[in-house]
C-alpha cells in the first residue's frame, strides 16, 4: 500500500506542476499532460538503463578477456 501512496503523491505533484505552469486550467488536460511527461521520463530512464547495461557488459567482457589472457601466460 505504501508504494501506491508514493505513486499517487508523485502523480499529484506532476499534475500540480502542469497546473502551476499554466499549460492548461482543465484538470483532465493537466492529468493527461502530467502522465505524458511521466511516460517520457520513464522511456528516457529505460534508455539510460539500457545504455548503462551495455557499458557494463562491454566492461565485463574486456575484463574477462584480460583475465583469461593473464591466466594463460
């Protein structure tokens, strides 16, 4: 239940930001804009995570190759 409350508070804050920015005075419109912003942040974070995972994977592969080379000497 605590997680649901955190999500609700986060969404409420994003809606308040949209309303404060004056993007729309309509509550439904503000909700839609806020949730689109949240979705955009989600996809950006997902892309950053994929890039980080790729970097880590490449680093691990390089370390594995160096370790294998050192052990075979």
